[in-house]
């Protein structure tokens, strides 16, 4: 079916908005018309991580494509709300422009900020005022629960640390981690499943705290360790294959021996 849309060599944001309007229209795409915020929620998350992957690999062509996919998600959600009469894409743009202007008084106002540290302190103070965060606890509660757990815990810890609730140095955080591991072992000895879950969470939370105090991103650290594990497992499997062994048929002792050899290679 022919639609009222001009095919061009190059398009703009106005064209993207029009395309989404057509896809969601009465005679538009059946799939697009069926979607709601919840049904495409995970799409937003996946597209965002694909942008991150493009950044990590330095692939500019892929980054351009994936940024477009993220923009599509913004336009998709905004179009749904436009249909409901609550807000539209222009309102989204208006909101973020006003936020940026308000949070950069050293650019758009008469505040002076000589370095990035001052900028961040001003930003935090303005953000607290905007969100009516009058207590330290309210700033912790303001961290989104939808964030990946490592990222969320790190942000919560950073905000708590601003009040002075912080170990004097990373050694204190490391001792706390050791203590939490001991408590996890006690829960395991007692076969207390609920307590094991709690203590495992404490171990992970404490690990994040150690990484944060070392100025290391725990999300990035775990990402790298996972990649390293995959490389070593691949090497282990290849070593087993070279020896005419199947991993599934090996004892745990034999697997550990092959793993040690793999670690020497990777």
C-alpha cells in the first residue's frame, strides 16, 4: 500500500518521526502497532549494549548504526505517548534541553567553575534540588533499580561515600570482603539457603567496594574476566582435542590439569 512519504537520498529526524508515525498508524505495520512500552523494554537495553560494544571495539561504522537503533527506541516510545496525548518527541527534546541549561549554570548562567570537579559538585547539588532529595538516604534511593546490579551498587556506594561513610583506605574494604567471605562459608556449612543468598550478595557488594576504592569499574573488571575465562576455556578444549580427549569424559582432576596448561597459554 502506497503511503504519503517522500523517498530521499538523505533523511533527517523529521523523517524518522514521520516514518514511526506511519508505522504506528491505522494502516501501518501490524507488528509496530501491537507494541507497547513493556513489550519493547528489553529492545532498548539490548540496543544500548550494542552501542557500548561498538565503542569498545572502536568500530565507528557500527557505532553510527547502533546509535540509530537507540534513537529509534526513543522515537518509538515517544510516538506511543503522542498517541495518548501525554507528550511527544518535541517535549522530550524540550525537557533535556532545559535540564542541560539548568545543570550548566557555569555556561548558561553566572556561576564560575574552573575544573570538572566543581562542575560535578554543582551538578549533584542541582540534581538533588530538582529531585527534592533532602537526605543522604534519598540520594541512594534515587539510583535506578533497573541498572545492572554491579553498576547500581557502585553508584550507591559512591553516593554514600560523599557523606564520609567510607573506609580510610582500600585495605579496610579488602578486610571487609574477607569477613563477608567467611560469613558465606558459615552459611554454606549450615546449609542455610536464604542466608547463603544474603551472604553471597554481601560478598559481591564488598567486591564492588574494593574495586571502587581502587578506581576500577567493577562492571568492566567482570566483563574482562568473563572474556578471559572464555579464551582459556577455548584453549583448554583445544588442548583436550589435541590429546584426543573429550572434556565431558575427563575427571575433574584431569580438567584442572588441562586448565592449568591452558592458563600458561592464555
